[in-house]
C-alpha cells in the first residue's frame, strides 16, 4: 500500500477519537497532528482544513448506512411497501443509535449541515434513487399504484419524513415515540400507494 492512504486513515482515526471525546469545536488540527506524531504543517498535505476532515469522517460514517439501504432496495422479490417501511426505520434507527451512543457527533452533524450543505444534498439524492427503485419495483409487481412521477413522490416522502432525518429534532422524544410516529406517517403513504385500495385519484401527479 502507498503511504498516503495509510496516513489519511491514521489522521481520520485520530480526529474521530478527539471529536468523540472533546467535540468538533474543541478539536484542532495541531492536536490531531500531534496524536499522529506528525507536524501541524504536515497534516495539511492530506487535508486542507478541519472541515475537510469532518466531511471525510461523515462520509465514512454514512457508508455502512448507505450500503444497507442499497441492499434493502435491491431485494426485488420482497413486497415493495414492506421494504419501504424497513428502509426508513433502518435509516432512523441507525442514526439514532449512532448519535445517542456518541452525542458529540451531533455537533459534527450541525457543522456539516451548515458548512457543507452539498454533502447532505448528495446523501438525500442517493437515498431518493433507492426509494424510487423500490417504488418502481412495486409498480412492476402490481403492488404499488401507477405513478406519473416516481422521483417526485420519493422527494415528497423525504420532505414529509424530515423530522426523522434531522437529529436535532429528535431531542424531546424517546426512540419509541419517534418509531411510533414514523410508522404512522408511513402507513398513510402505504395506504395511498397500495394498488389494491380504491381511491378517487388513481395517479399521484
């Protein structure tokens, strides 16, 4: 292996350890460099700023989550509406467990939302692709009513479920309360999407 990937991994590991203990704002590039036994100047060979380190950490933390969401979307033989519920429940549970076990990471989430909004947009865009795939599979199997604009429906789902996407909105609630609310909102969408349910409007425009 080359030196650069190994060194970057060392820097990210050291940065995460400090952030988990002290928080993002109280972690400095000089401290991360010292933990890696390198000079403060040398660390800038690998990352231009602490914010770049934060983004690399965020991408690392979301990689496992995205992999599981992709796997749920790819199980074409299973009912689409059941997988849609599994998709959103997993997403919230994964984030809730990660942030309640590591509360200092909430600061990192806030920083990324404020300073690197394109990261969040990219993440939501990838999730919309998964949701659109699930809906299209359901339409093909006759489980989901025919939709004129699947991508718009996937975006609408994200908008309706934003409370379960943004951790700072969770603080007043227990996990059980959030889970119950999420399931109830999903039931409304499942009812509207179910091809076996009679309704006045046959298509979602």
